[in-house]
């Protein structure tokens, strides 16, 4: 087995070193799509965690809200420009 399972934050997570990850990135991504999580190690130190993207995360909602605010601000700016020209 090229990776191990460790208890991280009260759940099991596979660990993999960077060289193994580079050699097996396709398989790792397939595992992640199925819900697996990996802790990536470099020189026996954890440097990253690879996990499936959750739909509807705070980041997604923030980006959606930011887009809506940008649209509203654009509309408001355009309205102000139109009023200034009048």
C-alpha cells in the first residue's frame, strides 16, 4: 500500500507523499470524487489536504453574492452617469 490511513480531526484520512501523489494523481482524483480525503505529506510534514469540493460552501455563496453586488453597483453607477448627463 502506498498510502496509509490516519485519524485526522476525528475521522479517517488517507495520507500520501508528494512523489506518490505525482505518480498517482489520476487515481487520487477518482478517489476524491468518490468522497475520499487525502493529507499530502512533504518530508513527513503535512502540507495540504485534498478533499471533494462541497456544493454550496460559504465560498460559493460569497462569490455568488459578490457577483450580484457587482451587478447592482454597475447598475447604480450607470444610473448615476445617466443622471449626470441629463
